[in-house]
């Protein structure tokens, strides 16, 4: 059970894990934007889109891999959307982010490897802060 920091109204609650993910993501964004390679690659016009795509593709990939790895049938469509019951696989999130963000960056003419070099510097910071939660 993840500790609840506070409840807003009814079933809406802020968990420590979610707060740590948000703090880690904000620090990740800040440090990536401060790096000299960020300006060299000219990422400013598309970086917000890359981060947004990374968030959604990570959630989607994590949910899909979780559903595939469960013993219950994957084709039970009602289970796909019951995210309040939990169920995300970190490996699926990483695969979803790598596939979607690499495609998007390549589509905009930015070197995939240079972008991944930049992002890989600060990804451990994001993951370690989110693990504290």
C-alpha cells in the first residue's frame, strides 16, 4: 500500500509515489534544458511535445505490458480502462517511451543517438526520485 499524503475530495488522493514522480519529472526537465547539448540539438521548439509524448506513451506501454503479463484474459476490454485498480509495468513504460520518443525525434530531423545521450544523463535521477516515493 502506498502512503496517501492527503485527500482532496472523496476518492481523489495524492500518493507519495505520484508526488515523487512529479518532482523527478520536473527536475529531469530542468536539468535537460540546462545542458549545452539541448541548445546544440535545437530541442526548444519540440521539447514540450517530446515530454508530453513520453508521459502518455510511458503510461500506455506500462499498462499494455501489465495487461499482457497478467493471468487474466487480455481481451477483457473492461480491464483495459480500470487504472484505479493499479497495474503498470515499468519495463513496458520504458519500451513505450523509447519507441514513441525516438520516432518523434527522428521525424523532426534530430539525431536519435544524440538525443538519447542527453536524456540518458538525467533519466536515473528521475527514476531514483520516483523510487523514493
